[in-house]
């Protein structure tokens, strides 16, 4: 949704920012970068020229804490993917039992009883650290349900 932001009111900037925050809430906008971009788009050139030095400094380099959190998130994702690849390779390299071979060849595409990898829902597969939802058949459903 697009927020309805009034033109900047120089007489009372605090009142203007209050109106802008209300517009963001009504539009359900929570991302700080989106809010900043919408505010900048609503300012006229004279106001922008007054604050351009501040903007160019803040837009140039991200804060150290955001860089650190980005690095941690990427490393966690890489670790999770590496573990998943290792599990899949181990599963593909293990010899299959006759029963599993027969069930696969008979057209039954279900999971064999000897499968060691638990079934995970998409949320636990894509976001293992913080899934936003979970399915009842997922191996981690009980632990997810107690947290939420």
C-alpha cells in the first residue's frame, strides 16, 4: 500500500511527522528504509538541499551493527545450506533396501519407512532459525507451536 503523505509543513515539522507516522501505520509500512524513502519523496527541493549533507553521509556507509547482523545472517544461511547438502548427499549415497526399491518402482511416490531425514515444511527449510509458520506434519511442528 502507498501511504498518503501530506506536503511538508515548515510551520510545525513535529505535527507533519506525526501525520506521516499515522499514514505509515494505516498503510502497514514498517520497514525503516521504505519510511525514509517516502519521507524524502514528500520533501520539496529547498528542504532537500538543506539536509542533503546529512543524507549523503547516512546513505554512504551502513552502520557497523547492520553489517555485523548481515554477516551473521549470511553465515547462518551458508551453514544451514551446507548441513542440508551433507544430509542430502548422505541420503543419496546410502544403499537402498529392496522394500524401498519396490515401493519406488511400483509407482508409490511416498516416503520409505527407512528414511532418516525428517520431513520439514517450507518455513523450516527456508528460515530454519525463525520460521513464521509451520505445518502440522512437519517434524518441528511441536517445538514451533510451543514457541508461538
